[in-house]
C-alpha cells in the first residue's frame, strides 16, 4: 500500500546547497499548472531561482499540446524561474539543462537514465520524467525562462497506464528501485543538480551543455520515424544535435535537415 508523504519546504531547504536555484521556494497543493503559477510570479518580479512545487496538477501541457496526467501526492512537479541574458536562438539549447539535471539525479539513485530528444528522460526506453520550457520574449531578447519538470516517483502501475495509455511506455523511480522514494530528498537532489548545471553553463558556455547532452543521448545513430510539421511518416537516421539544439537527421535519400518542433519515435 502506497504511503502518501507530503512535500515539505523545511525538509527540502535543509538539503539544498545551491547558489541560485531555490532562493525562494513555493509549495502548493493541487494547482492548474506550476508553470502557470511560476509565470505569474515572474511577471510580478520574482527573483531568479524561484521554485514553484505542487502536490498535484489538474492540467498541464507538454510539447505540441499533449496533456500530462499529474496525480497528487506521489510524484514531483515543479517549475523554476531563471532570468539569464539570452537571445531567442540560444533558448533551445539552454532548455537541456533541466533534462541533464534529471539524468544526474537519477544516477544518484542508481537508475541509468538517458535523454530522448528533446524533453523526455527514459530508463531502458521507458519514460520516467519530462520537461517543458517556456519563456517571455521582448524582441529577440529573453526576459525570463520557466523550466517545468514532471517526474514519476511513486505513481503505481495502474495509474501509469492512464498517463500514457499503456504501462509499457512509462515507469517510475519506485518501480525501478523496488521501494517508495522520499520525495523531499529527490526534490532537493534535483534542485542541487539543476543549480550545478546552470553554473556549468555560466562558466563554460553552450558547448559544455552540448557535450554533456551527447553523453546521455539515446537517439544518435539510430533510425527514427519523424512526425509533425509535414514530415509524418518520414524515416531518418539521427546525427546528433546541431549548434542551436535542434536534432540533425539524414533521410534515406541522403538529405540532411534539422528537427525543431517535430516528434521522433525510434524504429
């Protein structure tokens, strides 16, 4: 029987060792969307590093408008506000910081996670987490960034089937470990890792992010089906990231092109 353990700002804060992320922590019950609440705080002038966490979400959208099902009291849902001086063209690559931090956190738990471009974190091909990045623009300048995170921690198998339609395509950290996960410990571990990733980006730049991503990528060298934006049904071989964070692929006729908003499915 699953024990519901509530999140606690006090328990999370005493485990933090961050420079930027977690300067301000907000913990809510069930909300419409942590991203929406974080955007409201951003517009009100909240500082960089503000984190909004929730026990559950009534509504959330992933890439291309797909719904996330977010049951209460079992997973980790959070949004982090960043205010870095970025241009619009830098935003896609910057978004990988959340996925990299998630993979590093799963490594702490002995679960070898990898990234499926652009925003899924998987273990043995099964999704355990996802990210959603939103921003506010003024011309070509980014005013603020909201990194949204959803992690399957203790959600049970019957609920996962509702999330994705089949338990074959998703799993949870508890299922991988064989026991329930302390959500407060995981929350703090992730925020620590995200802060580390942010500091690496500040000091070493975009190339360090691309290099780290490449070591955790599950698609490069594999054939995928490309869906969306007129490319439905197109099969291609993944070449890796391009300079801006898009996915470079080569189709069967040898043509190379870059995916930005499309979906890819391994063949």
